[in-house]
C-alpha cells in the first residue's frame, strides 16, 4: 500500500474471509443506536443476514465466560462505539481478532465495510465523497485547502455537468456514507437549491447523509433553508471569527437563521490551518518510494468527484484545478468507463491504491496534521493572488 501491485485482488485475504463469514451481528447497550447501525447496512440486506442484540446482564455474562462460542457461526460482530467494555471481553478470547471478526463501529464504516460489501455482495460502498459546486469564495484564506489564493480561474460550475457527475457516480456506487457538497463557498452557488433537490430526489436511497459546508459569511435564503431542512442536509459552519473578528455578525446571523428553520448546524471553530503548501522539503526530488510513504502516512482521505472521475486526493485535484500543478491521469479513476467486473478495483482506489502510489501534489505538499506540524491562524487572509513558483521557493529548505 498504496501502489497497486495486484489490482482487483489487494484485499483478497480479508475479503474471502468475509465471504465465508458474511452475517453481521450488532452488539450495543442501546437498542436505538443498534438500529441506527442496522439501518445503514440495509443496502446489503438481500445478501446478508443482519441482526442486533442489546447487551444485558445475561449476554454480558456469556461474553465474559464464553466469548463468541454461543454466538451465531459465520458471523462478524460490530460493537457499538461506546461499548468498549464488551470489546475488551471479546478480545480476551483467542477466537476473536479485532478488524477481522469483531469491529468497532467507526472502524467498520471507515474502511472495512467497503471491503465487506464488494466481496460479499458485489456492491460498492464509500464512506464519503467530496463534490464541489463552485470554486468562487468570498474569503481569501492564505492556507485554504482549496488553494483559493492561487486560483485565477474561479467559477461556478455548470449545473448540467454537476448533475451528470452525480449520475455517473451513483451508476457506479451503491451506497455512500456522506455525500459532501463544498466549494469555494457553496452558499454563493446560484443553482444550489436545484442541485440539492436533484441529489435528494434521485439518490436519497443511496446516501446515508448529504452534507454541506459553509464559511458562515453568506446568509442563506428562506428557500435554501427550507431545502436544507426538507432534504435532511447535514450543515456545517466553519467559524473563522477568532482570526477574522469582522465576520462575527454574519456568522451569528447565518447560524440564527438556520436555527429558525429547524436546522441545527455543526459548528467547527477553526483556530488553525495546516500549512500544506508551500513545503519545507522538495518531496518530488526524493524518489517514488519516499513519495509513496509520504502519501500513505499523510492519510488524506477525501476524494473529489469531478468531470466523471474520482481523484485519489481531493487536495491534489484542487491544486490541479487551480493550475498549480500539472494534470496526471494516474491520479484519477474514470467512472465513465467503469464496469461492474471492476468493482474491487474501484474500492481499492477509494481506499488509497493507485498506479503510482501517490498524487501529483505529494511532490510539493507538506501533508496533513498527522505528519505536518506547521500551522497558521485559521482564516488568516492573503493579500491578492499568489504565484505558485514564487511561493514554492519561499520556504524550501536550502
């Protein structure tokens, strides 16, 4: 990982185990939470037996003394997120291996469900996907992860192209955990209501959650608020008011208006931005093996849907659109030419595999916080446009 060496077969060992143990048992202390997990797995119900059990005194006693011996055979177990006590008991038995036959809920949905679904049911599951409707933004954050200060061709994307992308995506993908609309600033996009309604009307059965992110500067119209509510869109607001105090009135107004329409936004207080670019090291000069390790350790995990293709790193795709770096076809999976017999390849790509084992931006990128200690105040504004080459030279280690 992450370079393809056995395309279409990278997960055979675990996938074949799942094929032999394809029933799912959900264990947790709360019936409602167990049922929520079960509902997210309904797209597999025609191929997989899915049951749930509430942990009570009797069940806990059996787990404590007998492990999985009393549980159904050929079954994997998903432990509800807060049931660590049960997990520890299960793992004390030799027959139990974490991330093979017993899983914490988040771990299962983050990675293993994609492998399980494609091997057991030949269905494609993505935990999330990024989808931009515009690159236009009314802020100019210096360390914007969409590289706004470098983009000299900001634009609203054609609504018909976006609809075609959505159609292409869901022609290949059976279920996505989060279909995330972003930008730019999506609340500036003139056809946003039409886009959200199109996604919801045509593909709500293939989406666990539609999401959207806003920078809290643009007060949504009544019609947009009604659409967000009716289409059950998870709305996130980035709070940059620590760095940009002048935004406080608009941020408060955006939040208040949403709440007036029965929307409870998720607020992200953004105190720091990671400095992905410019890098301190010229990674592109260190060879493919270093770049592959850099890509893998970075863990950038969002993929962008653009022009009927899926990117192997949304930040690399953003940088390509901003014309900071050259387009490289190996950074993309062409969904338009996808066929069902390549479902395993598509899942592998979504989980990080690709032809080169890194993206084009890796050559110039310091990475995400997992490997990158360099940060700046969140929302700090750049003055005007940046030139890629001049910025690249400004912080390289001499």
